[in-house]
C-alpha cells in the first residue's frame, strides 16, 4: 500500500421483518386505494391518513386481492401536509423509474434481477413534511460485497438478519 491510501473494513447489520401470511382478512376500507406492483397487492390510504399501525403502505398477503389484514384501518393524522418535489431527492444508481403509489409514496426497485442489499425486492419512500424519506439500502451489483442472511427469532417474531462485509479503499 502506498502512502495516503487506507483500507477500512466495515460490518453492516441489516434486519427486517419478513412479510407474514394473514389468515384473518377483511375487505379493504372503501377509502383505500389498491395498486398491483410486480405481483404485489399494495394498499394506500388517502392523503392525511395512514394505516392504523402507522405505515403509509400496506402489502396484502390475503388470497383475495380485495382484502387486507383485518386489524388495519385508515386513520387521520394531525400533521401539516406539505407537498414533496416530483422527483425523489436521494440519488440512486441502478434502480428502475420510481412508481407513484398513492399520493405520498413511491415504489423503488433495482434494475434487472438485482436486489437490494437488505435482500428485499423493493423499497418505498414516503413524503413527510415536504421531503422524501431516506432509504438506508442500495442495489447489490455483485461487486464483491459479501452478504450473509440468516433467519432468527426475536421473541415470537421471526426476523431476517443480513450481515454485509465490505472493504473500502480511501485515497
């Protein structure tokens, strides 16, 4: 190694909850809007509301496309809704054109057969107080990053834990 060049090793832990199949399904609220994206049935509530679990987007695991988890409803949130710019502000490489989902979310997918380093097929960004949320993930281009994923449980809840090892060269 020459002078002024440093190598850093990093370990990034990415954890996420897998989607669960729901056996307790009910018709989606009439004010909710359904979208089909890459075979996923995605539901959003109208502007100024969110799902009762706090999420802005719900991916239904029900067999009937017109139904969602029976514990969910659209609830009003007391926030000032500031519009977001049309384009997301976070710069990504190797993603397809973001798809509008409802009035305040966008669906993000890596190009081709690539997946996000977290192992997910997709991510969402949401408009909050006039700015798009940030995604702490990137598309895996297969450039030497080692990603290991293992299944574990946290209490009664199954989780997926991904460990990413990388080497960063700084000049």
